[in-house]
């Protein structure tokens, strides 16, 4: 697995963890962030190479920081 793939998986896992802590469905978070549900699923599975702007939106809606989303992604 490449470093990029590992990072994407780590970020996706972190997004899923933070979403579940809030008791939100994947659909709710995707609606909140104006991201298509299938793209949100790909993010959480580590299949999507998300942009910085998407990461900013996710961090804001999850009331966290980009640093927290990136934790463990190195």
C-alpha cells in the first residue's frame, strides 16, 4: 500500500470515527457538507483523494481541526 493510500485510509477512518461519535449517519454528514453520499462513502473507506477545501468543510462540520483529521495519516 502506498503512503497516499495509507493516508487516505487514516483520514477516512478519522472522519468515520468523529461522525459516529456524534451519532450522525453518513447521509446526514454528507448533506451537512454538501458532498454526495457516494463520495462521502469513498472518503470514509479511504478510496477518495479529498481536496483541502473538502477537508476544511469536514473539519468545520465535525467541529474539529484539519490537524485532528490528519492525525495518524503520516
